[in-house]
C-alpha cells in the first residue's frame, strides 16, 4: 500500500507520530508510538518471544542502553561502524554516498566500497544533488554512526548509546553461560532500543535514529554446527533463498541447503526456517519473503556469512532481519580488550564459541506488516479500510459495543467487557456514534472481532459477533464468548465453523 495511505492512517489513529512534534527544532528520525501502535509493537515482540525465544529454550536479558567506550573498541564499531557521506558543494546538503549512487544506477552499491571508489562512481554516473541539482561534490568521507556521551560530573568517562542490542549479550556471555545450563548451543535474546546517527533518516519507521531491535545470539561449538537437536522438524521445510551465484530466488529444503553447503551448516538452515515461520505467524505471505545472500563487500565487518531476511512491500524489498554468522569475532574481541577469558570447555576441549545471530528490527516489522495488511475496499458507494492483522498482533482481540446507551444495554456491555478482561482478553469498549462508525473504527486498526449488545441480548443472553474480514455476523451466547474468542484467536476454529 502506498506509504501516504499508511502514514495517514498512522497519524489519524495515532499509531506513530514524530517525537517532540510541538517543537520546530525536533530532529528527524525519532518517532513516538501511540496506544494502538504501541500495543501492536508490543505484540510483535510477544510473538517473537513465544515463537523463537521460548520455543527454542533460549534465555532473554535486559541490558543497558549505554555502554563504555571499551565495548565499542572491542566490537570494532569505533573503527568500522561508518557510513560513507558526501556533501554537495553548492547547497551543502549531506547524503549517504552509496545510496545516492544506488538511486542513480538503480541497483545496490556496497557501503563498504573505498571512498575513492565512491568518488569515481559519482563522477562516472554524473550524479546530481537531489536537492539543488548541483553537479559538484566534496570528496566522500567516512562518518561514524554511534552517538557518544560523557558519563559523570567530570565527563571523563566516554560512553556510547548502543548501536545494536547484542553487545551486552556478548559482554554478559560468561556469566549467563555459567548461570544457565552451561551447555552449547545457548541462545541469548534481548529486545530494546538501539541508536544510530543516520545521515538521512527516511520512510518513517524504516530508517530511524532510535529504533527497536529484537536480537538473538546463538552461541555454538563450531565443530558441532551440524549437530542440531530438532533438525528433523525442518529438514523438508523449504526456504526462499536468493543465492549470490545465481541472483535468482528459489525454494530450497533445509536439508539440501545444508547438504549442498549453500549455508555453512544445519544450525544456520534450522534458524532460517524458524525465522521464515515466525514471519508467517506475523501475517507476512511466504511469496513476499526471501533470504538474500550478501556478498563480501555488502556484509557487516563482523560477519563471514549473512542472509538478509527481506520482504517485498510497496517501497520495494525491505530488510527486516540480518542473519549473521559472526564466528568467534565478538567473544575474541571482548576477551582481548577486557583481558578476560571468554572461552568454554566442553568434552575436555577449550574453545571460543561461535555465534549465529538473528537480528531483527521491531519498527521495520511493524511498518511492513501495516503495508501488507492494509486493505481498502469499495462496497457499493461505501469505502472501507481495514487492517488484516493476525489476531496475535491485533491491538485488541475484540471491540464491545452497546447498540444504544439506554435500557440497560450500556451496563450489560460493560459487564461483558469486564468478564472478557478477567479472561485475559484485550477489549476495546466504545459506546459513541452509530454502530456502523464503531465497526469502521475498529476495522481500521485491525481488531478482528466486534461484539454488539442489542435488545435481543436482554431477552436471550446472546450477542452479535462480527468478523472483521468477512463482516459476517453470528449470534453467540454470552457464556460461550470466552471459549469462542479463545478458539478463534488460536486458529483452532474458523468463524464459518462456529
Ligand atoms: N547486530 C546486528 C545488526 O544490528 P543490522 O543489519 O545493522 O544488524 C539489524 O540491523 C536490523 O535492525 C535490520 O535488519 C533492521 O530491521 C533494523 N535496523 C537497522 N537500522 C535501522 C534503522 N536505522 N531504523 C530502523 N531499523 C533499523
């Protein structure tokens, strides 16, 4: 769906809006989430936690957002977390050099190209300034994207806002390994905010300066990369892989991906399968997904193998998750900088664990889900907008509406809403406006079911249950509501089967 439609909906229903918007001085790239947006965002994280973290027996931590400079010396971010930037000589606007060239040549330009190579490409392709059409640029230079701060009154303790949530997982590994099963593979997860001084934040939630990440770091013994407990469960499951060598998208079973060494081992194939399944649960159609294999010059400085999980949207393919084989790069770096031993001993052998990372953006997933679930339909003269969200990430499972406020209908509806809340269901209560308008209001934010209390309710203790997508309605006994909603929300029954 065009981004204007999505942003209109976001602003109309306060899903998200610019931070500090009452001040003209507010910098771009920072966004607030209103009650409905935050509810959807929270539920996306909850599905990730249930489907990956908990089902895979991983552990989850809550690390600090501010970490000392030493962490980023060890991680390589101080040295290498740079974007190439270029300034227009005429209007002085700054741009990401790789993106500027990519727009002109309509392809991918690796950000890791040497600055001199990027200068050459700007000349060769006669790139112009998108703002003033100027043709002359300063030389491309590297710009470190971390946001720094000084800690304490004397300000002599340099620190940084974390540019990725995973660094505290690496620093905490030894303690977490000792206090858990002391067995590899060990998956450690964290969801929270990360910060990057993006030169050109754009497309609202897709490129921000402060954004949500949900990351998983799987620590494993490199000699046992093919020793995966539940591989049988996914061996025939097909991955949508876009391979470097062919540039084409194809379906490859997990066992073929491992056997033919398309991926570096069964462990990688296994987690790629779990990622694909996770996003299916989040409502993204399989045919819109792909794992794109990255080339040497496209990968982050810490990765020896990367599969970007991408989804096709109205804005093109958007990367939602980076699946990185980080080897022992991180633990070795932190061991050297901190002078601590971060190796483990298993079966008499001492080694530094390797890491396979599943690094996902929360807000990017949120935006892409809005893009793919947005529906606009004409029914006669009426136009209807609804979000076809899976129940698991809808802001509320149901809306409860009294047809009118008099004759005891309001009180009855309040009683039903309260009972549903006691059964742990999210309920949106609305007694204002015509019933048609109330349906439209919940459709637009993706609430899958609406419950209407009318005069028949007072006679026979039944309500109307309406399904968002089909707009079909059924009469249901009040006492059956919790069980019915439970069956529908877990997809154990369809609305038709009720
Ligand atoms: N720890 C590895 C890492 O952070 P990344 O590819 O830089 O890898 C992972 O980021 C994910 O975080 C991306 O796939 C994307 O979903 C999200 N992300 C990265 N930069 C972002 C930004 N500026 N705004 C919104 N989301 C971003």
